C-alpha cells in the first residue's frame, strides 16, 4: 500500500507558538499511523529560524521529518503568517494535491484579502478553536472549517510529574501569575489596574508578570504610572530565554494565574495552568472558551468594543473589554480562600481546580492528530467540484428551520464549486437579513409551473441541484411534476425531505418521480425505512447541531431582570397546535404550588404565513389570564434575532419541547438550539426526536402530568442534568454542520463526474 504523504508548511524549530504547534502535530501524526509519511517544511525566506542539521539534534523527534528542499505530497497543511496584513500566504503555491490551512486568530474579523485567498485555493481550513471557526465563517470563508484544538506539550506533562518549582524572589506567601507578550490584547493594563486598586503592600501577595521583550511591551511603564507608596509588590520578568520546562515550573510556583485577555485564538498558557492545578481567572470570551467554563475557571464578564489599539490592524473589528470590578472581586476571592479561607471555600476551590485538570486531560496532540486525519480522509475522498455549477432550492433569510439548516450546511462548501446559488421564494414574509449576491428569488410558495427556475438552470448551466423540500413550499404533487421536468434536463438532483408524511400527505406515495433523484436524504430512522421500502436511493443523514457561545447564566439573569424567578422553563419553535404550549402552561400551574416564582418563557413566534397561529396565540393569552399566571408565563410571539434566542435559552433551567407528531416533521430545528443552550431538554417520544437518547429526557406523552414529573426529576437530580448536558455536548460535536457538509460532499462525489 502506498503511504499517504503529508507536509506541514511553516516554522517548526523555535519556541514560537506556530513552531510548537507544527512540530507537535507532525510528531503526533507520525506516531498515529504507519500508513502516513509526515514532513516538516518551510521556505527559508518564510521561516522564523532555519535550523542546521546539528541544531536539529536538539529536537531528535523531528530531525528525520524535516525537509530542507520543496517536496510534493498528497496533503499540505499550511500554518504560518505572511510578513504583513497586506501580503498573501501563498496558498496557491502549496505543493500538494489537497491543500489545507491550520490557523488560530485572535480578532473577531478575518481580513478580506485572506478570505478570498482561502476560498480560491483551499479544500478546507483547520482552526484551533470554535471562536476562530465562527470568525472565519462570519468573515466569508466558504470552505469546510474544522476545529482541531491546540494541545498540551509533553514538557508540561513532565513538569506536572516533577517536584521542581521556579524560585521567585519574594517574601510574599501568595503569588498571582501572568505570562504573555504583554501586548494590549493580553490585558496586562487591566490586570495591573485591578491589582493596584484591590491590593496594598499590607496584603501578603505579589503579582508576577512574565513577559517577552518587544516594542509593544509597556509593563514597566504601566507599573510606574500606577504605583504609589502603598502599592502591592510586582515582579516583572522580561525575558525570552525561558524554556517550556521553566514556564511550567513558574506556573507551579504560583497560586493563581490571571489572564484578562481581550481575545485569544486558543489560549494555550491558560490550558497549561489548568493542567498544572493552578486556579484560572480569565475573560469569558474567545478561544479559551473551548476548555474554560463556569465550573473550572473564574470567568470575567466583558463588553465588546472596537479594538483601536490591536496589534492586528483590522478595521471594524471588536475585542472584549473585561470587567475590572469583577476581576478585582475574583482576585480577592482566590487570595482570601488560599490564605485564610474556610474548609468549605477551599473545598469549592479544589473542586474547580480538579474540574479544570480533568478538562485539560482531553487536549492531547494524539486526539488533535486523529481529528486532523479524520478531516484529511473526508476531504481527500471528495472529488473536485471546481467545474460544477450548483444550486440549492430552499427557504433563505427567513425564520424557517430550513433556512438555518441550508445556510448552516452550504455556507461551509459554497466556494468548492465553480458557481453556487440559493434559489429562494420571492414571497418571503419574515425576512431576517439582506440577500447575498448568490441568492436568486425565482419561485413562490405554492409554485406549480417552475418556469423561472428551469430558465435559470438552463441559463447558468446548473448541473447539480439540491432541493430542501417541505410541503409548506409547494405541494407533493407539484414536487413530482418538478422532478419530471428536471429529469428531462439531465441534472443531478438531490432532495432532502424535511417532512415525509402526516395525516394530510404522504410524499413517498405521491411523488413517484423521486426515483429520478440521485439521493433522497431523510433525517430519522422511521422516515428512512419507510422511504427505503419504496426507493433504493435513500440516505439517512441526521440533522446537524449548532453551537452557542458560553455565557454566565447568573449575569444574563441580572441583565434581563430575571433573578427573582426559579425555575425558569422555556420552549421554542413556531407557534402551532402541535407544539404543546397549552399543556406546558397547565404544567406551570401545577408546578407553581411548589415553586411560586416559576417562569415559563415561550419563544413561540407567530408566523404571518400561518393563519391559525394568530388565533392560537390569543387563546393562550386568555388562558394565562384566566389561570392567573400573568406573572409566571411570558409568550414571545415576535421573531427574534438568533443571538437573542441564544441568550434567552442560556438563561433558563430547563427546556421543554412537548411536541406531538401531527405535522409529519422529520426533525426539529428547535431541539438543535435547546441542546446548544447547555441546559437539559425534555422532549416527547416522537420520531422528530428519535435519534436523541442520553442527550435529552424523554416523556411518553405531552400531558401536563408527564411534564411536571420530568421537571421535578431534573430539578432534584444534578447528576442526571450533568449527564444530559455532557451527552448533548458530544452530540453537538459529532453532528456539527461542517461534518454534515462533508457528508453532503461525499454523496455528491458518488455521482458527480
């Protein structure tokens, strides 16, 4: 068998962060699979330091991996920065069949010049954190973006196992620590301001700042500006000579690390401190949120502000401004707990430290290498679509679940095609944003002729069309007619059925021309088995999962004025008779006897396309009044921005989707959001939730009594809540939109030539 060859392009020798990442990934990939040949290479004009053969003896693990001359490989993974923001990376010149990039990025926007370079030249992008993924997506990257975390260096693991500590010359008992380049983004100014305001020379503590020499390092200047005769001690170590082992030993010598950063691509020093058992205070924003949470760290609230002093000159970008008062509070809390705290407070701190160490243990280069290889295997099996003109027929930029599904899937792969279009309905009633250039509105709900679509397909030479179908778009009979017309055009057609059968329709029976499709994609096992009994071109593809930013529930409730309520129960989804909102209200009435301050928050938007929804809303308002629940039930009938929905769902204690199966829905877009809220979800045992098991708590029916029993169960069993939330996290990762996009490319590859 011929070995698959991979070259990692970028620095690899020094302690520069990119070099550490590149060599660690190369070593892990080399150990992972005997069928791989892994190389490290960087052009002499683009590397931070080109080592000699003798210098490579210092790192024997990579000596035999290094190539000094260009080499052609199956895959190239580029991880480097150009000399300036106005320079390209040179991605088109990567010497490989499959071209990837690995990046961490601290800003919340990515330069347009680089976005275009990625879209034109790469097969996919690997990113160090979900924050970087979101940044690239929002900036317009339209190739698959795959999270491959940075990880712990073996040297840190060795430091943990040793008793060595760095000697800090101080008489103070408690030591705060901050390690960074001391650039503005790192928040050293915030740290010093908070420290000098909160502590004095009477406190038995010192602040150790380990920085690196450079023109942006103004630590000494800040200290002189802030220092008074009563100021607490500060020790500034400004040196580039520390080894990884010494950095680890410095961490072990201190009692708390403080990183009030304004933005991180990953935040490796934070992860290293967590692994070494040091309490962490950091900003609740950006890359470190992949491993920091409110159970293992002290997370600072923040406000997003224009990043005017960022070292990255990137116009209209934002960074986080951490809360100074909260930082002072947390520093005092950790200091007091360690020096004179009660057993209870010390036990709570130890629990946080143990949670952090457990979290850190899952960030290994072996795991990251496996994820890299997983992406390589998926993207390598996909044929090139650069000569294919494709389109997806779908709802776009409205409040339907199909809109979010389609955008979530295809935003990841648009640039892999020669041309890519969204064909949408022109009579959109609940538009949420402006159409992009590749959105073409050439049909109406209830469409029967499809003349404009067919004209467009011919004019643009579309050879691949994917229909995201729901009976709300047009009837099954008209879908059948449309498929016949498409068959005459010799177009590769795929249909995703978001609803298969109900009391009013049966698409499998009424659409015989589904036989012409390359694939019929279904979301749950029951629908798949039913359709597969008639057609042999069926494919089961589970609905993808979204991700929310992690936010502090307590802070959200404070801002929203909800602190007096407990528990807060929510539901979500377009208001309809099958959503069980009335039954949840009845359950709230029962629960109110034990929980007088209970709140039911129904995010149940009333669609102008549904004539029954308005009258249902009025009847529910009357019911709330008649049951004297005005202070306990709030129905939000408006369509909300997705970010607002995120925040509201993260503020609650329990989500309830008390749906019944009358509309024939194959899957639920609402459960995608409730899972992402990191709060437990109660669902009825219907086919829309068939794939979910440990990720939710299922009830046999949507009666008020069943809902009440399930709510009681969750409120009284914290271990069950933790199990459900952890299972939901795993489900979200496995069923991400990028994974579903790669699955989509895979079945396209089976038939597209």
